[in-house]
C-alpha cells in the first residue's frame, strides 16, 4: 500500500523547524529549479484602521518568510504569493495592499523578488470541478508548476476544520465562493471543498500551527499558542492529521469523508506515515462550534442572559462569508442591546434555505437570498428585509430598530471597530506575539 508522508514538527526555530518538516515529509522533492511556485497563505480578512487578533486566524509571516527562503535555497526564484482577502467592504481594493505592507510581504518582494498578487485584480478561468459544477479560479495558480498551500491549524464553525483543502476556496472569485455554499444537498459545501485540490497543479501543504484557533475561522474564535507545523506532499493526508491534532477523526469531518471517497482512501489514516512528533503528543482538543440552545434558536450566551421574544437561528453552511461577517456584528449588537425587556416575538432568518416559523410577529430576512426566497411567504406576518449581497450594514441597523431592538449605531457605522473588540481576550498574554505577523 502507498504510504503518504506527513511530518509534525514543533516550531522552535526560524527556518529550521519548517525546513525539518519539509525534509522529513519530502514535500518539496518534486520541485525543479526554474519552476513557478504559487504560495497560498490564509489571510481570511483584513482591516485598515484597526488592529484585530490575527493569532490562529491568519498565516504567520514568519512561516511564509521561512518558505520563501527555503524555496530560494532549492533554486526556485519565480515565486508568487496570491490571496483574495475579504474585508467588510468588498469594493475597497486598498485593503489587500495594506495587508501586504503590514504583513511584510513587500519586504519579500524587495529582498527576494517575490511577486504579490491580489487575485481580484487578476484574470479568472472557468473550471469544472467535477459533475458539471463550475467555478472561476485565479489563473496564476492554475498556471503555476507547483503550489505551496499554507493554511492555519484551525477549527471552523461550518466545516469543523479549515485546513489545506478549505484554504483553496480563497483562489476563487466572489460569485464562485458564494456558489460553494450551495443548497444542493448532493453537492454541499464540504463536497465542493473536497473537489478543489483536483483542479490545481501539484502541491505541498504546510499547516501553520504556531497559533491555533477554536471556533474559527475569524477573530471571534479563541486562539492558542501551539507551536506546531504539519507538512505533507498530499493535502488530504495533511488535513486528516491536522484534524486529528485538533481532536477530530476524519470520519467526523464531511469534507474529509468526501475527499477520501473521491480518492478511494481509508478514513482511519492507515495509509499515512507520520514522521517527527506523534499525533498524540501534538493533539489538543479544539471546539469548533458556538453553543446554541437545544432547538438552535438562540446563541447560548443570549440564553444565559435571559433574552426573550427573539429567535435568532443558528447559521447553516449555506451562509457565505459576507453574510457571516454581518451576522457576527448583529449578534454582538443584539447582546449589547438587551436590557431585560422581552422583544415582540421576532425571528431572524439567514443563509439560503431557512424557513419561517408560523405565528411570529416580525421576521427579519438577512441577505438577498432570504429576501428572494420569502418574497411572498404566507407564513410571514411582517417582513423586515435586510437587502443586498452582501447585505448592507446601515439597513441592518434600521431594520433592527424597526423591529424594536435598540442596537447601537457604533456597531454598524464602524464595522472594523467591532473586530478590534476581540483584542481584549489577548491583553497581558505575551505568548500572543504580534511580531510573528511582521517581517523584520
Ligand atoms: S445574500 Fe448572503 S448568503 Fe446569499 S449569496 Fe449573498 S452573502 Fe451569500
């Protein structure tokens, strides 16, 4: 039986730790001098005016620099770093440039000639990922000889883990990303994620676990300092080991089940050879989900606060990133607006398939998908739509006010500020070192 190598190494030393994991796993052995290499970090989102917690959310610049130097030592000079960053304002193209400066990528350009690519400023090509499901993928990654995929070791509220395969969603254009969150039960989000590696050139996966994250993928999760690097020439093997390190068997993760099925691989990791540290020595359980009440109609924190007269259903995997951002802001704003007086039987629906509960007084429809789906739904007494794709923050505030929830304008006028709110968790904890996100 073919054995797929995966190396687990403690991150102790600049360059040497990533180099050791690459050597143990043989992940760059297929590279030849002169190859074009595309590095895909996981930047998730960025803000220009405020500081937000990057630990466990964004790939460290330290690991990216290590990879660039190690590639150069192997005679690779044609290196590109490409990402399609989400920001609260998707039309703001200065956000990606700001991220490149702040993360030190411009220094990689001046020192090593690394090209920096904002994929939204580059062409996309239509690709069939299988079974007629088409996406538009960045051309630079499709034209590369080799991809170095550098996700973060994190759990994810919709997909349980977000590792190598999930990181590849970031090279699709925005309509394709939205399409990944499909209502088609034969091709749900985990199915699409499992298909993505098949459209790309050969790759190595280097999972950055210097900082790991519970309840990812964003800054509202909880980071840990874990100092782990997981490397493999095979993305599925890297993800299976990464998932186990986070506390999940492949059989519990639908994306891994699909991917193993497509490749006729076992789910028990019996065809994987782990080098370096053992999985057991690296493993530490990370929660993936925010707890809700028993019937999924209220965030547990709201239930504990005693919130009454509101049903705010738990997101499902048809909700895509832009609705997730505003959903997080609305949750925070509503919690802060609760003053102990029951609201007037309000329901908030999100994603692409939620159905209203009959008998509710006011139904808030978050996002254009919900607005379109329930335009003439007889089960809705009074519709309060938050239109747009992505939905508009100012309209969300107005709608919540109309429903009788007195949310503060600050949450909606300055969405970047709401991300900086999460910095509080890390104050006074020196292990959360911002310098990992700079290049000196
Ligand atoms: S409205 Fe929301 S769920 Fe629908 S496509 Fe747009 S971002 Fe996705």
